[in-house]
């Protein structure tokens, strides 16, 4: 039981992504889909797959990604839990590496996974996204998610890192990109306000410029072109 893996996928209007995502998870022992009341064909598409491994739970996001992920975590049956977003795909090499890691079992309680972004038809190898590592695989019962957005899975135990990539296909149009940025920043701004975190005018002016210089020049982001 402890060596079996549950995948958790959060969805909201993901009709263009959901099939590719779920097909990359067919090797998992179960797939838990937590849907924020999609208004497109996401649920219809999932139901048409007639995959007995898939369980769908409708649960309102309420602008809190950690609560949504923790809800999915509570529904997972097996000893290892893998979180994958609907716009992500588990590569064949990552699948093999996860299966090997979970069979060993005793060495680590969780694993960071490297992620490779593909934006507007181009693979991004530099800048901020060129070296992304995210904690997405861990033993159930070892921790929970915190933070309303840009949430973190805080695991109590030893952590390792896998070598293969999780493939990420975010905001495939400019309008989608801007819409998602606005949505995430609204949630983050409200979280900071509720926690009485203050910001200065100077940091508002300087931080974006410093961030651009760091990612575009020092981390060689210009090599990825306009993307």
C-alpha cells in the first residue's frame, strides 16, 4: 500500500489540457481530480475517458490554492502523493524515476522535481524558469500545503531531488498569460494585506527592474528570445 501512488490534479476550465495531463498519469494507482466547478467541457471529457482510476471531486477554490491542494491530499488513498497541474505532463523518464523512488520508499519522505517550461511553442532553458525545482512528490501524512497562491508543500522529513523533468505548458496565449497573472497577483496582494505586510514605493519601483535584470541578463533569459 505505501509504495502505491496517488496523483492529484486541480482543474478549472481545462478542456484543452486535461486529456494530455491525465494520459501522462495513467501509470499512477489512482488519479484524484479536484475541480473548481468548471464551466467548459472539462468534466465531460474526463467522464468520457471511463477510466476507473479517476475520481472527480467538485470543490470551490475560493482563491486559496493550499486549501484546494490539501482537500485533494485528504482524498488520496495511497502512501505516495504526486501533485500535477492540468497544464503539466509527466515525461516517461520522470515516470520511471518516480516508480523507482517510491519502491525504495525509506530513503526520502519527499522529492523536488525539476520543471521545464514550454511557452508559445518554445522550450525555455534560461532565466527564472530555466532552473525551477518544485516539491510535488511526498509521502502522505508528512505535511500540508501553505499559502493562498505560490503555495508550498511543507514536508517534515528528509527531501531528495529527481533528475527527470516535469513538462509545463503555461498560458499559451498572451491574453491567457495576462489574465492568469492578474488573478494570481490579486490573491497574493490580498494575502499580504491580511497579514499586514507593508511595501514601500521604492521597492515597487526598483523590484521589477532588478527582477528583469537578474532574469534577462544575469540568468541569460535573453537567449530564450521573446518568450
